[in-house]
C-alpha cells in the first residue's frame, strides 16, 4: 500500500474543495512505501508544501498536512 500527501486548507464548509493532493515533486511521482516515510518527507519539506498549497489557494491558511493511503485502482 502506497501513501500520499494531502494538504487541507482552512475554507468554509460550503467550499467544494478544501484540499490539494501532492502528486509530484520536481517532475517525479511523489508517493511513499510507508506512513512513516511520508511524514518524514512532510516534516523535512513543510515550508515547500505550504508554498505549493498557496499556489492553489492564495491567501488561505493551511489547516493540516497529512499522509493518507493511496486508493487502490483496478
């Protein structure tokens, strides 16, 4: 099972989307073998991840940066 990073923003409950999935970094697929490896990446790159989120949601603060299991696909 792979893990991925999702950044959740402080938006009103009525907002259609309140998060951004981080899929790539420097042109490479960004997914992790374990939850621990994912959170280590988050800790090491928190400022960069917040800057990335602000490009999608300008002037909206980050609520949290989390690691979630990547859904299985057929």
